[in-house]
C-alpha cells in the first residue's frame, strides 16, 4: 500500500492493533498498487489477518464475506466434493430447483452426521496448520454411504438407523455453525 507521502507500507501495519475477533473497516480508500480501495480486516484466532478489499465502502464487508464463504463451501460440496451436481446435465430450472432442494437436505444430513461422528464416535485428526484433516461434510458423507451400502448389500440396519435418527432430532446438539 502507498500512503499520502508516496511511501510503501504493509497493509497489516494498519491493523496491527486489532485483537483476536476484532474487526475494522477503513472509511477512507487506500492506494493498493494503482487502485484506491476500501479495506476491512478481522484478526483470526490464530493471529492472522483476514483482509476483505472492495471498491465501494461496506461497513459489513467481513460479515458479508463470511456468508459468501458458507455458500461457496456448500456449492463446492454439492459439486466436486461429494454430490457431483454438474454431472447431472439438467437444464430445466424447475428440475434444477428440486434437485438443489434435495441436495441441500442431503448436505445437511451428511454435515450433521459428520459432526455427530466427530463429537461422539471418532474425532477427526487435526493437521499441523490447525485444520481438520477431512471436512465434517466429507466425514459424514462417507459414513452415510457406508451405512446405505451395508443396508442394501448385507441387510444390516443398525448403522443406517443411527444416521437416520440424526435427521429426526428435534433440537440437534449444535456446537458449530454451518
């Protein structure tokens, strides 16, 4: 970034004072390269800065980005990480709408199953960088698939009944946000 005296500085210097969980949205545009931009920052739990940059002022840029990230994560799971939505080749909007509704239910089922399995059966290993080695969605999807295959192939109902019960919970024990 370049200041008003044409000196280059690190953007992180602007937000050095932020504590974990604190956000700040700069009300004045800042030169980043040859473009004037608004910058918002959030200090993450690991001490890193999450920066959101935009051409227009947005006081809720960090919150908006968090919502967008959740949607991006959902669609990545619906596409390449499990349900392969793009392989359906559907073009009729009504059918696509119905399929997305069914896949959203399936996503929630798999996510909740992964959460249940992580909390009550076998904890997912945490990598050196602090993230789970496998997503809660993927963990649940693998378990739901295994339960269905055991039901169809061997007539074993126990595992399937467990994952089906997760959908029936009236007030699920939620510790994480989707």
